[in-house]
């Protein structure tokens, strides 16, 4: 009994604590692939656009309290996502890059205001094909001997792609594989010399090969993309010893004067290794003919006299100089030989003299084409220089005076006599378009004589033009405008292309082509573009033409320019109404519209303004100038107002409407418009009147209704005839086929037959009542008097001989209107109708009666 109060107190405290306790909210864990929950195992492609909604945090609170969501990141990391605290929508706010950061750590939290629950999540960034291959170890330059075997490996290129999967795989190929001597292994990146191809240093000293590295493709921003990169491999060709040495400045002539001292230099022969890229050492030697009187320096090629001229036994010595290449290993290689003529002369009493093929001359002329190859010898110049003295008196230097850097002369130093060789030094400077004639002075001046005798010769080189230029237009495109009514053969535009070349190569021939060139021609010489004689230009059909013009020289070198021709619209079309006479029905308060079109192409020629040129009376209608909508004046709001305006009380008006364009000069067209006016109350009370009003503007609709009714009548007649035939056939009442002449029936029975027909037709037609309204005293309807249309006669009583005729159904033909089934329990109320409706109802009634009489004769 003592523990009772304590237990009760403890139980009360427990209940109070439970009542005040608040449980923490928690996230939903929806597993892999879910886009809402607690972002467990969530992954995101790196090409996801910034601003995309990527995930929705989703959780609950046990007490149902409002919850809020939060996301945070490490201070050293980027804040990649943002979250809507109320709805948990997570949005990407920073661009992702898997190659830089393949996973993102974030702390997401959920709170009910009192409790906060946080979870650390890791978001995986998946790969997209956003990285192009990148070549490493650039630049790629390799030295290759010119005699490398075909198919040999030259160099290996390597590119890496930071993407994974197929987007990270790299294959290689050459950009212009058909125009190169090389081949590429697409997997290893090894560049090889193509099978059957060879290298030649004398033709090409370097090759530039473009290699493309392409990845395997992958998805990027929802599309399949393939990325690539290029690099250039420079293949330098090394010269190989495969050419014999060549002497320069042949033939060689030397002179020994009578006062020449032993050991003096007579002349120098010059030889070069035919392999210019990596030449071997050259050694000179005398083979025979010197008789011990001359020696040659094996390295310089200088021939010296070793005896006094008085000891020389011959006047002329024919020496043979041999030149030998020595390889880098010191092994003799290729050899060549040249003859050298040495004459023994007297003292210095002659200046150097230039000789041509016919003797001494001081002017040499040569014609040559522009841009000769570098190092080419001007073989057309047959120049020999000679000093008749002997020994040192016959030694002189040669110099070429004139525009520098274009040619060089060999040899520079001459002893006695030498063949003068002029070699091309700068091919680009020898340009016909810059110089038509190149003039130089060839100067020969003695070296070691007091007299310093010298002489000069003019070298005149006439340059010949070559087709080294392409015709170029003065503009990349030409714009022309011509009026569309320009006659055939009219000039459109003149194009000009210039070819700096001369003669036939400088003549430019013009032509045009393209889908828009058909209406045009071009003069092949002047470049004037004009219209075809038969061309009929129409801006409404084709307003713009676009084609190409080609300028071509005689060898087919050409350039292109684009021509744009715009036709200027001319006001050559009248505005056209759909019909010159139109009928419109206007419901009071609603405008009617008349429309005209102008076929001109451009504004303002095709803009139409409307006006009423004539109307009786003139104070009834207004027209919208721009749209053609015709409406009653604001003061007219009822049919009574119209009646008061018009003296005749008619509701039909004729207007003359003019459509005028805004061109210059302006054209206009008129149309006659007939307008019938009614109001909405009349149309709502009488469906027939509404139908008649609708079909008044479209009479073909009424004709269609009439044709349909007639077709139904014919079909019913055929069915009745067929049924009668088969009934008589089954009762054996079909008579033999024969010609039967019948007398005309007597009048009495015929009258009975007619009366029966009247009964049958009347009973069928009794289902329909033609609604017509009593005439309005204010209506005119353009008639002479206000007489009412005649009433239809009342149908006679049905005869007793036709008891079952009431079941037959007949269709009443109409022209324009509607027939309303009769309601026997209601009598039609008198209505105020228009004269148009009354006239059409009367016409329908008369046609109905005529049709009834015709059917009587048939029966």
C-alpha cells in the first residue's frame, strides 16, 4: 500500500514525458536508380547542364511537422549543388568535370525545426566523351636517309584521351593518305614509308605529314560525338652519296706569262659534290699532260706553274684534272675528270676581253622564262673572258654589277681565260610582272697588275612570261538590281577579273553557271552580264537569282565570284476581285467583307486600299480602307432606321467598290456589290429564311439540295416499280411479251384516278408547311406593287378507294429554302417577313404545283 502513490507518480511523469517528446525526422532510402530519397548511390553524368534539376530529397517527420532540407560541402570543396529547403529539389549550380573530380562528397540534412538529422553522401560523376585526344612529346621531327627501304618504320606518335571506355580509345590515320608517300598504323601510331614509295633528297628535302588521332566516340549532352586532334610530323630527308662530283665553270683555260715566277697560281678548278645535302670532301689531282711543269693543290683545286716560262717547252699544255670524293671514313668514292688548257703568253699588254661565239663582244642578250629553278645555269649565255697576257698579268676577277642577290657569276677569279657561268641565285625575284628586262654589267678587272686593266660587257636578259598567276576578280561577290520589266538583252552588271600574265595567258574568259543563271548570259571577253533575249523576268515568280561567274585563262586556271541579282518590283498588276459582281447578305450589326488581291511582289505595289465610289443612297455604308469590311454607319441600328433613310423602303443596295493599289502609277479595279440586309431576330424566328439567306450568296448550295431531293424521288420510284414487277410475277399475272394497243381511258375513270393522286400527293405533302410571313407594308422588294403571292389550293378530301395511301412519303423539291414538318397542335403565328423570303416561298410553291400536275399525268 505504501508503493501505490509512488507508482502513480512515476506513471504520471512517464506520460508527461511521452507527451512532450519529439522524434527526429528521417530520409527515405529508395535505393539505387531512384531520383528521390537520401541520394544513396546517386551518380550524375559530367555533361549535365548547369541549372538542371538532378534529384529530390525526400523524407518525413513522425509527428507530421513541416520539414526542411539542407545540403553543405567541405569548405575546401566547391558547392556543386543547391537545394530548395521546402521541396528538396536539388539543382546543379557548378559545371562537372570527371577528369578533375570523379566524386563529390556532400552533407544532406533534414530538420523539423527541433531536430536535425544529417547524412554524408558521395555522388559519383560518370564519364562523358568531352575530352579530345591530345598528342604528347610534340613536335615530331625525324631525320630519314633518302635510301631508306620501303615499308620501314619512321616514327611513332602517341596521343592520350582522358575519357574512359570507347571515348578514351585512340586510333590514328593520315589526313591525306592518298597524296603522301607514307602510311600509318591505326592502332600503334607508327608512321611507315608506304610500300613502293621512295625518298629523293634532290626532289624533296622535307615532307610534312598530318596525323589525325580520333577517339572511339561516346555520348555528350545527349548526342553521339567523336573527337579528334591533329599533329604534324616533319620528315627531313638526309642526303646519301649517290651523285658524282660536278665541275663548275668549265671549260678551264689558264695562261702563263713569260715573266711568271715558278710556283705562281695559273688557275683554279672548282668541283662540287653532286650530293648537296651532305657533301663529301673533294680532292683534286693531275693525271697527265703536265710534264712536271704544273701541280694542283689537292684541296683547293689551284693549278700552279712549277717552272720558269723560259723552261717550258710547249706553248700549250693540255692537263687532265681528276676530282675524287672521300667519304667520312676516308675511303675514296666517286670520281670525275675535266680537261684544262694552259697557254704560255707574253707580258701584260692586253686587258681582259669578253668573247662570244663569233668573237669579241661587249653585249650579251638572253631570253628566258621567269622563275627558273634555283641554281639553274644560264646556258644561253655563251660568254668567254680572256686575257692574252700570261702569268699574273692574266689574272683578273669577275663581278656582276646590277640588282643584287638575283644572279651570281662563276668563277670569281680567272687566270688567262675562262667560260663565264651565271647561276640563278633568287628565283622569286625573277618575275616578269616586276621586271620585263634585267640588265647587268659583267666586270672583269685585273688583280695583281699596276695597270689594273679592265673591261665590261652588258648582260641583257629579256624575261618571258609564264602562266604563273590566276585570274582574280575585283570582288568576291557582285550585287545587282534590275527592274522586272527590263527587256531581253538588258545589261545587269559587269564583272572584272585581272590576270597579270601577258599574252594568251593573260586573256580572261568569263562564264556563268548555277541554278539561277538560266535567264542570263555573260560576254566571254568583257564580263558584262545581261539578260537572255527571250528572258521575261517576273518578280512575283522569282524575286532573286544567285549564280556563280567564272574567270578562266587558257590553261584552265580560274577563280570564282558569286553574283546576286534582285528584281525590282514594278507595279504591273491590277488589284483583282474574286468576281466583278458579288452578292452579300448582311446581318444587322455584322459587317460584310469584300477582298481584292494584287499579284505584285513587294510593297507598296501589292497593298490595296478600298473605297466606295458609288452608292444609292450614299449615307448608308462605310468601308474600312485597309481590310475591305463594309458596315452600316453608326447612326443605323435597326431596319426601321434603314427604312426611314431610303425612300423606297428597300433592304437591298448596290454599291460600286474600288480597290486601288499604292504603286506608282497606281492601278484600280471596281466591283459591283449587292447587299441584302436582315436582322438576327428574323433569322432566329424563321429557319427557312436563314437557309435562303445563306444560299443566296451561294446558289450552288440550293442546286445541290434540289439535286439530292430529285435523286431520292428517282430511287423511290425505281424501288416501287421493282417491287410491283416481282409481285405480279409471283401471282402469274405477267402477260406474254407482245405489243398491246390500248385505248385512252375515258374521262370519268381518269378523273377518279386524278382525284386519288391529288389525295395521295396532298396527304404526303401535308407533313410539310411552307412558312411565309404576311407582307410588311414597309418592304418593297423592288416590285411594282405590294401584292401578296397566290395561296396554294386546299387539297381535296381523300377518296374511299385508297385507304392506305397515308403511309407513302414524298420529298418536295426546292430551289433554295427549307421545309418544316407541320405541327398540327400549333397554329403558325404571323411573322413579319422580308420580301425576299416571300418571293422565294412563292416560287417554291409554284414549282411544287407544277410538279404535282406532271405526276398526275404519269399515274
